[in-house]
């Protein structure tokens, strides 16, 4: 997986838009992107990554690409997930800078000019932090808060809270990300891991312009577990510590019973203690094994070296075709 462009971008900015079944919002998204980037006075590539939509998104995108030479489309052969769609967009982007933005208009395109200004002022990564999560349910907010607290305790790389995937990346930041070989792509962590000068701007999350959220609670939980196991081996160490603690406890308990039996004899058969100890040890062992399995499973997935995604169609933005084929 090499950077197709090397260091020779074909336009100022690429906007990468991962999307899954967003047919209702695409025309409005396109119009607002055009309006928001018109003021930049520079060519802008709009790169839509269709993550295996089953509605008419692909047809809508094909229509947009036919009418606007700055629109490029990558279409996956099936749904591979948003992290993969973002990775594909970053690989194919031809801009000097890349903005990643959700298709549902929750990330208002009108913020792009100020992001570009921050990038021109020297930032390699411009993170967009949501001012509030009031649009989300109480449980989702609580879960998100707990997740960020947990991962920041465990991970060596601080992962800023409430920063979604709305951000701008400079060409060298994109190149750094493109060099990441791992299959388990917890992008929020990877963005933080690569470093570079970063600034954070605030914005208000808008309502979804149409359609429904594509994340089920189950998928969000999976993302959280992936994030933690990709960025920390603390849980493994925790299992070791727990084991050690249990062993010490068992020795202490053993001594206590020995002394008691020597002094007082053994009047009652120790069924309750026995069952408690067995259950406790069994539970802890199962937990530690589960933990090991979680990491081993990831190792197994990585070791297969499968591609991150399969592209079914690729219609590059026509306007930048010529300059891309010139080569270095
Ligand atoms: N998305 C995607 N692949 C998926 C799930 C979502 O490309 O498997 C896209 C989706 O179309 C949207 C963005 O990722 O552009 C964010 O998804 P969504 O709005 O459903 O998430 P939420 O804003 O509710 O967290
Ligand atoms: Mg959304």
C-alpha cells in the first residue's frame, strides 16, 4: 500500500466522505460542499467513498460525478466499515490537505475554510471538537464519557475526548497514516499516535440531514473494544496482577485455616470457603483467558495480511486525472 501520488498533490484540498446508504442527503451535501469551498479559490476534489451502500447512493454518486468533474467515487464491494472507508479515501486523496467529513451533514461543510486557515497557519492536523453532545441520548453520552476515561487511563497515547472523525490532515500526516499497516484501524487513536502540530477548533454538531444512524450499540461496543486492545496492553498486565493478587490471597487464606485448624481443630467441613474460592478462581481464570483470546484473535487477524477493503469501482475525479497521470 503505497501513496499513489508520492509528494506531488494535484489539488489544494481533498474532502473525503465515507458513506453508507445516504441517498437522501447526497445532493444537498454536494451543493453545500461546493458552496463552502468556492471561497477557497482553488481546486477541491470531493472524494466519496461508498462503503457498500445497498440503496441508490451509488447511482446518485455516479450522477454527481458525471455532472461535476471534481467529484471522485470509490465504491467498496461490500460494507467494510467506516474506518476502512476513511483509509481508502486517505490512500486515494490527491490534495495537499485532506478533510474527512461525515455524509449526513452533521459535520457542517461551512467549517472547511476555517480549517484550511488553521492548516495554512502551520497545523498538520486540525481536530474538530464538538461543543456539546446534547443531540445524543443520555446512555450514549455516558457510554462515550466512560470510554474516553477508560482508554485514556490505559493507552500510552492520549486520545482526546469528543473529537470525532471530522478533521483536516496535511499531506505529510496523510502519508504517515497511509504507512500504518494494521488491519485493526481505530482511526481516532491513529490520528493521535502520529503526532505533528495539532490544533483543535470547536463546532456545533448539526442534526442528521436525513436517513438514520448506521451504528448499532453492538457496533459501537466493538469499536470501543478494538480501540482499547489496539492502543493498550494494560488489560493483559491487569490479568497478571489479578492472578498474582489471587495467589497471595490464597496463601494468606491457607495459612489462616492451617493455624485455625491447629489451634481449634476443624469442627465444620469447610464447604462455603471451598465453593467461594473455587468460584472466584474459576471466574478470574476465565476472565484472563478471555483477555488473552481477545489479543490473540487480533494477532491472528493481522497475521493473515488481508487487504483492508476491496474496491469494486473507482471513478477518479476527472478534473485531476491528467495531472495525476503525469507522474513525478
Ligand atoms: N458510515 C460508513 N460505514 C459504516 C457506517 C457508517 O461509511 O459502516 C458513514 C455514514 O454514512 C456517515 C458516517 O459514517 O457518513 C457516520 O455515520 P453515522 O452518521 O451513522 O454515525 P453517527 O453520526 O450516528 O455517530
Ligand atoms: Mg451521523
